[in-house]
C-alpha cells in the first residue's frame, strides 16, 4: 500500500434505511456507491459508514432545531435500530467502521475524529445523502480541520438536482477534488 492510500478513508454517509428507503433511482445510485466501496476495499482503504440516529423518543432533538424537529415524529415511530441500518446493497463488513452521529455533519455528536486520528487518516473521500446536508456540512468541517478531501460526485445525492450541481461544480472545488467513481484514482 502506498503512502497516499494508507492515510485515506472512504466515508459513506447517511446511506441508511430511514433516509434512502424512498430515494428515486436508489438501485442505480447504490450500485455506484458499491463500486466505490469495492475500489476502496481492493486498495485497503478503510470504509467508515456514518449514520445519523437518535435514542428512543429522540431526546437529542431540540425544538430549536428546525430540520430535525420537523422530523421528530418520524424518528419516534420507527425503531432507531431499523432507521440506522445501512442499506443491504452496501453490506458493511466486520472490518468496516460504523459511526453514529446526532446532527448533520459526520463529526457532530460522533467519535469520527477520534477514529481518524487513531488510524492516522489525512485524506477523506466523501459519498453521501444528501449533498446539501451531510456532504456539505462534513466537507466544510473537514476542510477547517485540514483534511485533504475528495468528493465522489456520482456517489452523492440531493433531492434538488440543481443544488447538487451548484455544490459539486461551484462550491466544493474550492476545498476538495471532485471526481466520479470510475475516475477516482487511488495512489
């Protein structure tokens, strides 16, 4: 393994049952994410699945949190275990790392940064749902923490395609390399 890949991790973010169950074009999208995961595995790059979730009755959700408070009833009607389960098409393996978070960014309310430090990760490759949510928030925070960043644009999804386009074409390039799964060159 070369120096570049042994300091790289693939973050697969919010690709869980409670978020992507009704995603339009889900099978095609998850096939691309599966290809990125396979590419990472072939190159001994750690895969970190980041999931958002809450305890029973979601006591972590404040009425002041506009996004989560609107969905709190939904969070309380589905088992946290089922909500947070990574989609079967992505099938995390025993060696993969599962991280739970409590907010939009992969760093907030999680132990992600501790894991990255322990594994001496300096380069994050991002895939996630949604581009304007977890990908944007994680990218901004990771850039502030001086991580090298790559965004797999075809492994990111946003319900608003124009927002996705603007982010990957105009906003993200100032802080990350943007590529597609087929073009992702490791090493």
